[in-house]
């Protein structure tokens, strides 16, 4: 009996001892978990504090940036000096005479914007910058009579000064200014505020004075970024309208070309085929082979020197008229100057220097020209547009 009691007591002590040991382990584990949770909570609080600090720094930097931008506004003369080089005087000619307006350049390679009515019915157009340098209009990229805008490209062998487009429209009541050429008075600055927005923000009403000759120029926000095209006023200085630049498809023509290099040009363009096409064109002109023009020109020619949107038959007539006045043509392309870009539409834009000689029949006087030629060639390797800029001439 005693032996049985002793064994039972021994088992109880053993079980109690094991249970007590496990309880201690569980307690230690709980303490470790609580400590880990406390560490995590502390880390989360630190991260939150860091985020709040970063957010405060961001707000401080934004306030500093805004302060700097506002300080720029207080110095309007400096803003004017910075942006005026991107504003151009436009002269157009039609059957009724010469008209004048304004335009502004938005890319270094000469993409520009103006009002459609400035160019309406024009047979010739020229753009003049603040240094009185003259640029031909090489290509009409987009136009809309109802919305009264036109997007075009200047013929330029070098990079041009340009204006920046704003990220958004200003608030009503904010300052704005315009640069234009009223009555031919070039680079005229006028200042006002945003009065209201009309037609679902497509039109900007402003107190900035806009008069005849300023049509097509830029309306700037307070920091010198373009928000609209100045269209005209209603005879009162405080009632003027501009077309919101954001209603225009200008983004389609920014960085719209990419340069074809030696590494990728053979994948996209046959340079030999382009060279042969141009050589054939000059050969046909020189040898009066007008019927062969159909082999080199597209059915739709958007530009032929001074003319826009002409047919092959019209080109033949213009070339025949030109050849009746001159003789002994000689053309030589400087192949090392040939530059090829491809547009988003797939067409190739080729420019090069051409040495060109002829003889004036009426006086038997020889003339020599150095020309900068620009050619648009479609994907079927046909000329769709061609124009020139005279670099120099001599007798």
C-alpha cells in the first residue's frame, strides 16, 4: 500500500515539475513576442515620423519653388527678355495683297503655331524673328479653320529659340501677358489678367490687350509659359480672347522626328534609293524630261518651292515656265551634307546642300547658287514636298 502511494506521489511530482517548466517557457516566449511587437511599433512610429519629415520638406521645397516663381513674375522685364526670341512676325501674300500677324515657335527644330486666319488664302508666307532673320514656311503640319489654329514648320538649318508650353491653365484673376506685333510694331509687350474661361475652357478671356497684327501670338502665364494663342479683341482693351493651347494637337508635333544614324538607317530607309530619286529629279529638269516627273513625284504634293498643294501637271507647267527663262542647268548635291530624319507618319525628311548653276537667257549672264534643300519623301520613295533656302548667290 505504501509502495503504491509512494509511486503515485512520485508521478505527481514529476508531472507537476514538467508542467511548471513548460509554463516558464511559455512565459519567456510571451515576453519575447511582446518585446518584438514593441520594437515593431517603435520602428513604425520612427518610419511615420520620417515620412512626416519628408512630407514637410517636400512642402517647404514646393513653397520655396513657388516663391521663386512668384519672384520671377515681379521681374516681368526679365521674363520678357527670356521668351521674346520665340515670337515671330508673319507676313503673308495673296491676291489681295500682303497681310501681317504673329506666331511662336515651340520646338528647337522650328515647329510653330499661329491663327488660321493669318494664313488663310496665302500663296506665300515668311516668318521673321527679333533679329530680323527671315524663315520660309516649309510645311503645314495641321490646321483648322473653325478652331482658328495652324501648326507649321520653319525651314531652318539650325536650332531655334522656342517658348515652353504651360502645364495647366492659370486661375481666374492671375496675371498673364502677351507678346505680338500690332500694326507691325514688333515685340510689343502687353499685360493683364485672366478674366474668365469660355466654351468649356477652350477660350481664354483676358484684359491683356490684343490688336490687329498680334493675332497668332502667344499668351503667357505669369511665369512666361504659353497658355494660349492671342486671337483678337472687341474694340475694348479689357475684352480680349485667346484660344487655349491645350485645345490644340501640338503634342503630336513635338519630337515628331527621329534621326536615322548609320546603325539603324538601313532598317528603315534605303539611302541609295533616296539618292537615286533626287538625282533622277535633277536629271529630268536639266534635260526637259517633263513626262518623267510622274516617276519621282507623289500624286499629292504638299509643297513645291513657293507653291502649296499642287498636282504633278502644275509642277510640269511651273518647271517649263522656269526653263524658258534659264538655260545650261548644273546640279551637284553635296552628299556629305545629306541628313535624313523620319517622321511619325513614316515619311522621310531629307535636307542637303546643293550647288546650282544656270544661265539667264535674256542677258547670257551666268548665275551660281548655294542652296539648302529640304525634301519630304513618302514611304513609296516619291517626292511629296520640296523647297529651298538660298544660302548664297554669285554671278
